């Protein structure tokens, strides 16, 4: 029986890994799928032995406060690697954890290694490409320009398309609005603070402050705050405590999947990352806010040489999505950008740009093409 160990350390990776797991099990129903992940992987039939919620943090300084949790996950995966003796290891995103784990797999296991949804090494810490070339047998990349980046450093990389193309669909927003009591003509903003604890702590107070400003201008505005599965309710409460007055009056903490919240909304207020591509595929205009610890920001500024932070802007190579980063994240300015997107020229222009972004993500079938690569590795023991 084939054993596949899957390692997905965050919420988006959990979803992509679940798509891979479903596609692989359709072809190999007898296979044993185990690993690190969350609820999406569990629903896809993966025996999740190590919970990814312990890795729900990011940033350089922020990691130190979570070291005990991270160390626990690290040794849990090492123990699972030893006990399961997998034939194949599939690493999904989460480069900070998975690239070091690939080294451990290479040294301690006979397993072949596939990296699916590879880290965005073209954005920062490009030295990791060389390490991946030494540790990983095949890299399945999700942007069409990535194979050249990896090939230049000796890594085998194949473009498989973006898994979100299959995972995210448009439509259904009207029914969701009715189900949640949104009256005709009411405006809804979906607030997505992130799937890591430090993201929520830093982003949510700024986002809610901007929504307060906006609510004073837009009568009857509905503000929906969405909690990622990796975030505990207590994390949201601590973030709200960071607001002036410590209150989230006027905001609704909705029990909705993030994608459903975006479908039912008029505008999205998000942090950088995968969620911005989800919004693009759904066709929902957005504003992006990014705030990290000042020392983390200083370190990142030395490592990252990018003109934009939001993925749609990187793909379009243009500022189609308003970005407010660090000291630019002023609630009044964010509210101005959000208000302009409810209707009119700014909304129309961004929606057209997001349609172009969606088209550039490729056709569907990314998980199936990743399975093709996995099968080749399984039959090639070299």
C-alpha cells in the first residue's frame, strides 16, 4: 500500500492539500494519506496526525513567542516520518517549515519529495531555490513565470496552474445575502484579517478602525468580520481589545466561509496573500492592508524587492488594488479607498483588472497535474 505524507502548515495550504488528496485518492483509493494539516484535509480523507493550527503565526519576531508550538509540530512530523515510512512526501506551501522539513526527509527517509504550491522565492529569500534544488525531487509551481526562476538554480519545476481556479467559483452571492438578512440596497464589506494569530493582532484593529470611519459615511453599512479556521475566538477578542475603546460595535463576527463572505459582499478588506487571488477569482473589488511589527518590517525591507504586495498587483504589474502598508495604513485613507469601490469608475476599472488576473492563473486541473508528477516520482525510485 502506498503511503503519502502531506505537510500543509497554514489555512490556504490546507485547502490546496485537500484538493491534491481528493485527486490522488480518486486514482489510488487504497493509498494511505497522513500528515500535517487542518479541517479541509480531514474532510478530504487525510489522516491528520499533526494539527496545523500550531503554525498559525508569521513574521520574524512574532515566531519567537510561538516557538514551543512550532517545535512541537516539528517533532511531531519527524516522529510521523519515522513511523509512517512514506513512499512520497508532498509539501504544500509554508516554506518556513517545509523547506527545513524537506532536508530532514532527504536525510532520514527513502521517500521521494514533491513540493506543490512552492514558496514565492522570486519575491524574497531567493537563496532558498538552491536548497530546494538539493532537497526536492520535483516542484509543482502555480504561476507561469516560476519554472524559469527555479530552472535557473537547477531545480526541476513544472507549471501546473493555480489550484484556486478549481476551488473558487463565482455566483451565489444574492442567496447568501438573503440568508443573512441583508436588505436590498444595503452595503456589505467582508473583513479578512488573516489566518495567523499575529496577522489578526496587527491587521484587525486597523481594519475595524477604517470600517468605523466608513460606517459614518455609508448609512446601514454591514461589516462582516470572518474568522479563519486556524484562529481561535480568543484571538479575535484580543485583537478587538487593541482598538481604541476596545469595542467592535457595529461589526458582525459572521459564521461564514471566507469565500462565501466575499461572494455576499460588495467590497473586501483583506491582508496580502492568497485571499487576494480568491477575491479576484470571485470578482470582488478589494483594498489590502498590511501591518507587521516594525522590526519585522525592517528585516523584510532588506530581503524583499517588490513593487507591490497584493498578488493581483504583482500579476498585473500595476497598482490595480489599493495597498496600505505599515505607516500608510491610515484608517481615513483606507476608508476613502473602500468607499470609492462601492460603485462607479473605480469599481469598474478594478473589476476589469481582476478579470485579467483570473485569466492569467491558467485553466483548471492543477491538483490533477500535481498528481501526475507524484505518480512519476512513485514509479521512479531513483
